[in-house]
């Protein structure tokens, strides 16, 4: 009897335990269901849809080498799966476990009707695998990361299946091109096409390249002007590569670069561990007393747009917001600077930023995005970062963002390092003035914060 492999954010063949076990058990029918209803306000965003299209296309081509394919369906994922399993008389549905609340609900629904086997494999450890001394899940990153490190290395990655046997008859499938995942008019994806290679093979190419660079990560990761971080985030998000594969490829590399990098990979597990405990974490603040901190929606509306368009008058903030728009990705240091600017300099609710990033990032991730936004805002279950207000101009200089600004803010491309972080009025040309002074914004934020604390 055929085995169904239910694909979601696990679009790879190697170290894909659902695929591995299904291929050993019988003919395989890989299925992807595009479900835009179950996730509610977190349906896959614009840039991520572009990535998804390329990634499904790439996996289809890899499966084509085995004369296999992906069956594409659209609608309520759980109902589609159940119906398909019954239609083809599947013995079993294999899937990698996911922790987003809509996927957990779908997993429960499918398991109620058909034989669903859930595998772990998109994280170093399953959520809940490490606990505090009293047996509770961790809420704070540092003790969590120590506990995870104690369990490392992760299990050896599985090979891709040698052979994939085919079903006697393929069920009907949608056409990927009909899903409209790619932008049509205007075509805003040119910058993304130029910046990214999508798919499992591309993820491994980048990992190979990165294995020669990770030694410099400790210094390089903070410098937006250079290629100093792995840029594996969309590949990891879409599951084109597994963290166990990344770990085993790199952990022989000695030195501080690898040690720091390993901690970032663990941040990803941490975020998953948080949403497993608090499923609506990306949707609501967890620390009390923040209700009246943010400015009301109406007067903040224009400021939000100015930030989204990268027209704040702070070069490093604008470079980041424009990098995001053009490439679907933003450097981590600059994600922190732009996020802090929105919630502190502009006093806008972090959820507006979370939404914008969700729509614009190719690596938009329910856990990572929500956890990082709440961390910057100080509204989450971990330490309170609100009073630590980042100074964008100082950050820009300290982390040498000159070339980065020249690349993404063409109005300033001819300015030298000495002035580019904070150009004087007569050298700004068409570039807008600062929407609010740093000192004034800082005082406004701290005073609003004190008031909200009563
Ligand atoms: P590297 O520095 O090479 O790190 C390696 C991997 O570790 C990353 O690919 C990522 O999977 C993981 N990682 C690194 N930093 C973090 C972190 N702080 N939290 C969780 N995982 C991390 N990351 C996302 O994958 N999706 C998001 O939607 C997302 N939203 C963010 C929003 C804000 C406001 C901030 C401050 C950070 C956000 N991050 C998000 C985390 C981080 O910025 C990106 O993972 C990183 O910039 C991706 O680039 P990289 O692959 O070169 O990272």
C-alpha cells in the first residue's frame, strides 16, 4: 500500500526521516497542501511564497530524477490529507513534526482519522526534550542552550533514499504555476532572484562555502557590509537542509567561530521551544503593563510607512529596510537596529513590525520572528530589553556599515565613511531628514516606559 509523505517546511530528500521511512515501507506519494486559512493571520507571506515556489520546483526536479513527483493540493491541509489518504488507500502518512499552532491542530486532526507517523528532524532536539531540574520546559535562553549543548552532537544525518518506488497511479495534482505564488505585476522579485539560489542542492553549496568561513564568524557576524554570516536561514526555515546536517558538517571546525555559530543554531531551537509552550507568542505580549506604552495606531500610521519604506533619515535603518524589501533578507545586527527603532524611537507596537517582517522575509518564521521581536521589545518571557535603547548612528559606525549603506541607499552612495552614518544637511541631497532626533526619541521612549510601569 502507498505511503504518503506530507511535506511542509521540510523540502529536502536527505536527512528527511519522513521520506526515509516511507521509502523503506513502500511506494511513496509526496504531497504538499497550500493552506492559507488554517494559519489565520500567519498565512505564508509574500516573499516566503516566492521562496516556496522555487523550493517546490527544485524538489520536484530532484524527485523527477527518481521518476517521482509532488502531488499539489490546495485547501484545508488536514482535510485534504485525510481525503487523499482514503482515496489512494494509504497505509500511513509520514510527516516531520511542526510546532506552529495550526500545524499542531492539523496533526491532531489527521491522526484522528488515519495512521499518522510523526518524525523529528527539523530541530536539533524535539521541543520539550530538555527540561529544568524540576521537569519544566525552559523559558530563558542561556540555561536552555547549556542543556541542549549537553545533548550534542545531534544524531547522524540520514542519507537520501537510493530508490523511491512509485505508486501504481498518481492522484490528481494542481499545477504549481497556477498557484500564483510568484509576483506578476509589479514583479518585485528581481532583487531576490539575483541574491538567492533556492533548493536542497543550493543549501548544501552554501554550507560548503560557509564551512570555509565559519572560523571568522565571531567578528564577521556583526558587520553588515561583509558576507559574514551563513545566510542559511531561509534554507533552514524551509527545511532544505537540517540543523543536524549543518552541525555534523561544521563541528570539527575548532575555535570560537564555530562555538558562537552553534549558539545561534540553538536560538532556533529555543524559539521553537517557546512557541511549543506559548502557541500565540508571535501574536501577543507576555509581560504585563505594556498596554498603554505604544502610541495609538492613528498618529503612528505614517511613521510606520516611513519605516517600512526605508525613509527614516537614519542611513543604517533605511539600508536595512531596503535590503529587506529588495532581497527578502536582512542582516541580523540590522534586524535588531531596525526593530529597536520601530518599537522605541517610534513607539509603535512590535506586532506591526512582526507583520511587516512576516510579509517581507524569505526566512519568515513563526517562532524566530515572534521570539526576536518580543526580545527586542522586552515584552516576552525572557529578560526585559525595553530600556536598552540602541543608538542607530553609533551602531552604524561601530559595526562599519558604510559599504552596506552605499549599497542599499543609493542617494548616499558617494559619501565617504566619515559622514555616511549621519550625513550633515548639506550632503543629504534627496535623502530625507531624520524623522525624529535620537535624544528626543530616547527620552520619549523612556518616559512612556516609566508611565506604563505606573
Ligand atoms: P547566522 O548568523 O549565520 O545564524 C545561523 C542560523 O542560526 C540562522 O540561519 C538561523 O536559523 C539561526 N539564528 C541565528 N540567529 C537567530 C536568532 N536570533 N533567533 C533564532 N534563530 C537564529 N530568523 C529567522 O530565521 N526568521 C525570522 O523570521 C527572523 N526574524 C527576526 C526578527 C528580528 C526582529 C530579529 C532581531 C531577528 C530575527 N531572526 C529571524 C533571527 C536572525 O536575524 C536571522 O536568523 C539571521 O539574520 C539569519 O541570517 P543567517 O542565516 O546568516 O544567520
